[in-house]
C-alpha cells in the first residue's frame, strides 16, 4: 500500500506499507540544480550516512538510480524544533558527524553553482533583480576569501533546513542528500544558523570559526538562497 509523503524539488516520495514494516519509496526526478553531481553521488553519500546513523538506512537502489527504498523514520519533532535546545544540539552534532564521513564524493564548485543559477535567471528573459545583480561581484570576492582562508572542508549536506531533519529531539536523522558534496564546512553551519534562527554565538562556541568568516558565510548562503528563488520562480 502506498501513500504520498511529498513532491520535493525534483523527486516524489511515498510511504510504503510492507510485511517488514513501513518504508519510503522515492522516485527520482530528472532535474538537478547542483552542477556536476549525479544520483550515484547522492546514493553513495546517503549509504555512508545511513551506515553511520546520520541518515535513515538506504535499503535498495535500482541500477539506473531511478528509485530507491529507505527506512521510514517516524517524525516526532516539535512544531518549532529551533526553539528546542535538544533539537539544536543534535542538529549541530549531525552536521559534525557528516563532516567526518569518509566517502568518495564529488567536490562542489561554488563558483559554478552560482553561475548556474545566473544562467537560469538570465534564460528567463526578464530583468534581473537589481539588488541581486549588485551583489554579484562582492559575493564572488567573498567566496574567494572564504576558500583562501583555510576554512575546513569535508562532506557537507548543503541543505540543513528544518524540513530535512526527521526523528525526535533525542534522535535526529538528516534526509535529502541531493546537494551533498565535499565543500566548506562553514557553509553548512551558516545554513543551519540561518534556517533554524540559531544565535551565532551558539554555533561559534561549538565550531571555533572566526566570527567574521561566519558572518561572511551567512551572507553568502542568503545570496545563494535568493539566487535559487529567482532561478526557480
């Protein structure tokens, strides 16, 4: 028996009621907004994350990477997990564990990622947002400075929005690994702090990033989000 869970950006997920319990069937879409990454990259990362208890265990992937089956995690998060201390602590711990994963994965090129969004925006045959356009060069320089500042790299999720955490305050899991790749760890924490509305001091205390670097990473993340909204509207 199937019931719809969500439509996603480019995927569709269904709850599968089977003899061995509840599972999730995901049918992969063909669209992807992460240049250079493919479904094989995503499933390899998901498998590694599942083996470490970071993600729901991945049980089956077809050879063409068109669909997969994973363990269903009953979501018992409070309505506003960002206001729950245990949830915030576990979310940070999950990202830290993710960054330590030893898995062969593609490396994100943030410059190409940004340029890909601009190509989509310009292909829409409409005038670009003037504020966004004015940020183009400054954000390019900001990204260059972050990369050259020896900021730690590792396997990053790149999309730690509240909706991509499931479980309970005592046991969280990360889902939706479509954007995962080797990248700047600081970008994951910048996204988490922004999306979860976590005080910078809370993140900085646990990560030891330089405050100015973290502020820059948050500005870059917000720029990427605005680009995404413009590109997909």
